[in-house]
């Protein structure tokens, strides 16, 4: 079984977000970058499936050389080889077109990624890739098993979950608890150094969206504290002061 | 020029987030001197669908194919793309949700359209087409110019304050061509707590954290939620510990919510949890630890024991009726 795992290179979930150059660039100073947390679940499940069924796991990122540490980490976790499409990921459509191009040159049985990247939170790349390749896509997938050519999986829906089965190939957007995040061990880190990390150039896609500027939310006003013995006041305040009840 | 609004039907009625999408689409159509047309897929009465007029739609296309009764993003995207052709729409509006994202994505690839998700206000159509969207899980915003001919906007909850009118919108049947390949997945089982109010639709959410001290202590929280007509949520540790089901997990890696009131009970407020609730209009934090970081993000705070405070709040809600 050939699995492609697409990972995003994103600021750590605890990172303070700020911008530079007149609010047109993300300020990377002091920000730790990580494999997207949802992508990390997809990668962990891909490695488990390879251990069960054999095959290969290829990890793919659309990004510049600053993504390489995350690709190396994915190799250390258990991916067999890595591909980086050497370009700045500008929007979902652009990224999906790059992924679809790589995927169309190799016949992957499964294309896994996180349900969304935690920088732009669009949650549309899996659907775009699926449609571009003409194969089915589902998200958010929280359980996945493979038997022969068939995938059995569970998808989160409003207020519950839905169990599905479908033939491979599939594109799936993943979330917990599909697998536990894996931490690379020393042996993994050593072997990752010799695994292939291919850098390829992007295919051209028309710029369909252009970023104009970033903004931070208005600072939060101070919290009004209500003494515990007068807790009941809250209900009146929500009605008359905040006017939300 | 029409704006096509894709709406979600749940148990025969138009979801609240979809009503907001209709209103958003109608306001945008007004800006562009066009009309807002609604596409509704699934079982709903004509009386229910006519209501789309209240939120500004001029007509409703209704698809009531039995094969489409079960949520199917692949087929819905196909139907949406066909409806775009039939109405000559250049803009598609839908509520940002799991289904909305999936439908938007597949329709975007079919129509070579740009999809911008998490839109928080009406686009600036004076020069070009500029939208503001939420990014970094609500920690920032981006203004983006969309240049493609067809544009798809995923609207974040509470983007606009909905104003209703008395109008009603005529409903017409719409018969799409369905593709076999969109039905390749077999639905084996659906587990759904159908009586529960959906978290993404709820105006009020009461949410519990580790401070609730165990799965058997949830009753006071459920009682307050019941009195307020609220949905219930929880923090990540609570769902990891299986105290509450996974679909209640609110946060960076769970559901992102944007209710009018979010009441956090015994949740300290880790940054990953805050990322899931920062779209809320009003945040109330109840915690016995005055140093809990959540107070910094709150509008109202009560330092105290949740098991003392919750029943008293429930009584206060009941007495205020």
C-alpha cells in the first residue's frame, strides 16, 4: 500500500501571533514551527497502517526550506521518503494543485492529511485534492482501518459520528483520535538523515487570491468579577449589561 | 447576477448557521444589485423553505431526491455546481462547517473557483472583491482580495446580526443529474444524539473542564444548560479521559464555537481551548482558582466552587422567567 501524507508547517499552538512589514507578513521571530497537529495524527496513522500492511509512506509539504526540519521529523517518525514542493504556500487552491500534481504522478492508495491547517483553518485542501484527482474525499476522519482494497472509517458529524466504507483510493482529512501522536526515537532520528528528501519545483497556478493585510483582534476589555456570594447577579448582567441573554 | 446560498437542512429545518448565510448572501447581493437564491438539499416542507425570504432570499431551489437525504458532500458539491450553472451565479455563500467546507472544496475544484473560509464581515466590493477572514484559529484576521471569476465564501458564525423581514420566498423544484461515483461510500452506521442541540448552532454553550472532577458530577452543568436552552461542551482533557463524548470537545483540535454566551465551568483556559472559543460574544468563567488564565479572556468571572455556583445560577435562570 502506498500512502501519501501531506503536512503543513505551522506556528506552534501556543505561539503569539504578530505581523511585520505594515501588517503584510507573519512575524516569524521567536516562533517555533511544528508539523500541523492534525497532520501529525494523519502521519501517525499512516505509519501504523504501514506497519500492519506493508508498503510505503511518503510525506509531502508545499513550502520553503524552513519546512525541512518538519519533513525530517516525519521521516524520523517512520515515513520512508519526503517530497517538498519548493514554493510559498499562498492559498488552499494553490497548495491543493501542487499536491494533486505530485499525486497524479504516483498512484497512491491513500492520501492523508489533517482536517485543516492551524494557520488558515480552511479545511478545504483534502476536498480540493480529491476533486482535482477525481477520487472521493472525506473529513474529519477519526478512525481508519484498511482491509484489502477497502477502507472502513468513521467521520465526525454534528453531534455524533458516521461509519463508512469505501474502496481505495481515497483522500482523507484526519483528526484525533485516529492515532496517538508519535515521538521520534533515536534510531528513527539517525535513519531519517539518510532517507530521501526530494525538492521539486511547483507547477504554475493562477493567483486567485491575494493577501492584502493582516490584523489582530481588538484587545479584550477587562473581566468583570462577580463575588461568589452574589453569583445570581450574572443572569441579570447577561440580560441588561451584555444584552446576550 | 445572483448569489447562490447553499443551506444545510437538519431534521426538516434550515440550520441557524445557514439562516445567517442566507442573510449574508442577501446583503451581498443587495450590494451588487443582484438576488440571493437558496439551494436546499434534503427533506423540508415548502412552508419551512419559504422562510428563506425572511432572511432576504428571493427564491429557493429545492432538491428532494431520496438518494440525497443522507448527508453526502460529494453529491452535494455536484448539485451545487449544477445550480451555479442554472442560476448563472458568480458567488456562492455557505456557512462554515464540516459539511460546508467539504462541499465548498469540491465545488471550488469543479468550478475553478477560489474558496475563502471563515469570512467575518461583508466583502468590500467597491474596488475589487476584498474579504476579511479569521485565521490562526481566531487569533488574527486577514484581508484577502479574490480574483477568480467564481468566488466561494464560507461564513463564520455571528458574522452579521441577522434582521428578519416578513417576506417569503417562492420554492421551485430543482432536479440535478446525479453521478454514481458520488455514492461509492456505504454508510454502515450513524451514531447521533439527535435530541442534543448542536454545538455549532447553539446560542449558549455551557462547558466543563477537569474542575468538574469526574463524569458523574455533570448533572449541575446539564441542569444549567437545560434551563438556558444551551448546548454542552467540554475541554480536551475531559474528552481524553472519556468523561464526555469526543464530539463535545471544544478547542484548537476539537470544535470551534462562536455562541452568544460561553460559560466555562472548571476550565483553566489553556491557549488551545481559548482558540476554540474566541469567536464567542460573551465569555463567562467560573473557576475556584483566581489565577486561572481563562479570566483574562473572559467578560464575566466568578471565583468559586462550580458545585455551589451552578445550581444557584440554574435557580436564578428559572426565577427570571
